[in-house]
C-alpha cells in the first residue's frame, strides 16, 4: 500500500501508526498488536472524536484514509454508480453541456 502513495503521504501514514503505537504503550504498557482484542477495539473506538493530542491527528488521518479507501474500491464505485451518476452530481455550467 505505501508504495502506491506519494512519499509524504506514506510518511504521514507511518507517523499516524507511530502515534497509535505510542498511545497503546503509554496507556497499556504494550504495543498495540500485543494488546487484547478488547483493548485494541477500545483504542480504535476512542479515535472517534478523539481530543487527546496523541490520538487526534492520527484519528483524523485514519478517518480520511478510510473514506478514501472505501470510496475508491471498485465494489463501492459500482454500487454508487449502479443507476448512473445522479443528476445532482452533474455540472450545470452551460459550457459543460
């Protein structure tokens, strides 16, 4: 995945993972992958609306990444366009016909 993105985007991804890992170690004394499923789930759920500076930047990044990943997935694109592009998405400028 990282080889498919711009270098600065890859760095941002790795930094966000690092913040998540640091948060897991600070809060639970172990890396994220070594935590129980319940603790990993709790950390991921805490990303939603995170105010903790250690999580907030990473949370915003992961949300953007999730949306972009979902909406660029072929199955989703096919579903969104199964009835054609909605008229509300069409450009209304006369120059674009």
